[in-house]
């Protein structure tokens, strides 16, 4: 249902306490030097296991809404979700003359892409035709825009319905799901740099392919989870399918438990079981705000962490086969490029 189709290279209150200035020196010698985690976070990354919280959750409860993944085989954002016919691909759009004679209720059934084209004063529907070309590339039911949904949900409050006026005075009604769709599409077009991703996408269809075993280490996963979500209350996005399919979801809470901690040489080896909660996609679209606004699921992973004599994490090994494939973050987009530049008008 979810696939990165464009370049990615193309609730809760915080449980973990933020780092206070007076405690900065306590953490100073526990930094992970020169690793990808620090670039990804845009902040210092700490590796001392004893100083990292075992629980954490997101701040800013007005964000993190569930949304549709806009599957390609259903037309992506060309899907007329509010229409009785549920048109997907290949339908005709109304002419300029027709739209000015259409009542509001008929305008409501148009697709998110059609409405945006009308808002831009483009009665030749360039976005709709671009999306149709993309949608026709999809062949699997998991291919869609959830990377865009995850990025939009991470950074914006759930959109409310709006009526927008185009350059010719046409009033165009946008439902909440219309705006979610357009935000998802706009975020799907943002290029994420290599250094903003931990791990690599495994494209194997074979669930026993060992070539996909070591791209995202348990050390990196635990460091990002505890530093970003535990210490700062900030979410990140994870692909939760290790193989060919890509399922991107914002991580919104976690709880780690030490199952066993054994001495080994001058350090220790610990077995950690971590359950994390992630935001889920939904199939149902709505004109008004969704009730509930978010749905979530959980995944449990186990891994081994190696600690030195000071408690710093120096190594790791995954113990569970099912685990995240790669992790990434995307900051709020202040201005979208090109034709999508006016999407931000819909959330002002």
C-alpha cells in the first residue's frame, strides 16, 4: 500500500525529560561522535545507556493525524473519494464553462488534484494529468503516497475544511481529506538527502535474504529512539517492512525493557525488548476532521546492546527478524516548489 515513488534520496506527552542546560556537562562525554544519527537529528546524540530514557512519546498532540495512503492503483490524489462513483483514473474533468455553472455540492465531489488545479486557475488540469501518469505506474496495492502522508502528519496540524477562491472568482470547497491528499503529495515531492536517512531500503522479495540484515543497526535504532523521542519528544519516520514493500509511519511513543544485563569483560551486554507505537494509515476519508483523528499500532523488537565500562553503547545485534528497514525525518516545508507552491494557502 505504501511506496516511495519519488526521490526519497528521492495523543501523548513526553515521558523522557528534556536535557536541561545544567545537566549538559553530565552528557558531554557520552556523545556519539561523527555518526549518521547526529546529522539526521540535527542535534547532539548521546550514547550512554544509563542516561537515556527507556520511555518516551511525542509532544504537540495537535499533529500526528492518520491519513489515506492514496494508493496508485486507485488514482492517488486523482481519486474522487467524495463522489458516489469513486472515480480513479481516466475520467473526464469539467470544462471552465461547466465548473462555473456547477453548484457547490457538485464541486465537492471532484478529486483533490482537480480542485487544486481549479484553485490555480488552470482549467486544463496539469496536476491531474501529472498524477495520472504517476498513478499508472503503480501495479501493487501497497504502492502509494504514505511517505508524503508521514511527512505532512509529522509537521502540520490536521487540516480543516476550507473554501478557496481562484483568480477568476470561482469558489472551490476543500474537505479535510482533500487538503491531506495535497499535503501528502507535496511532501512526497521533497527530496531527502542521503545523510538524513538511517539504513537503506531492502528491495528483496526473499524474507531470508541476509543481504538486508545489517543496514540499520540496533544501536542506531535505539540511539535515535531515545535521543529524539525520549529526550526531545520529537517523532521520526520508519519504514516498518524490511523487504520489498515500504510502509512509512511516524513513531509516536516507545517503552524499552531490559530483559537481561550480563557482565562481559570490563563492560556489559544487555538484551533489550522495545515496543514502539506508530501512527497508522486509514482508508476512510472525511470532509470534516476525522473522529478519532489518529489510529495507531505497535511493533515489538528485541536486540542486544554492548556497553563499555562507562555504560556507553559500543555495539549491537538484532535478535528479531521483523524490525524497521530504515529511519528518516523531514522538517516542516515552509515553501513548496513550482506548481505546488500554493498548497500552503490551504493550511493558513
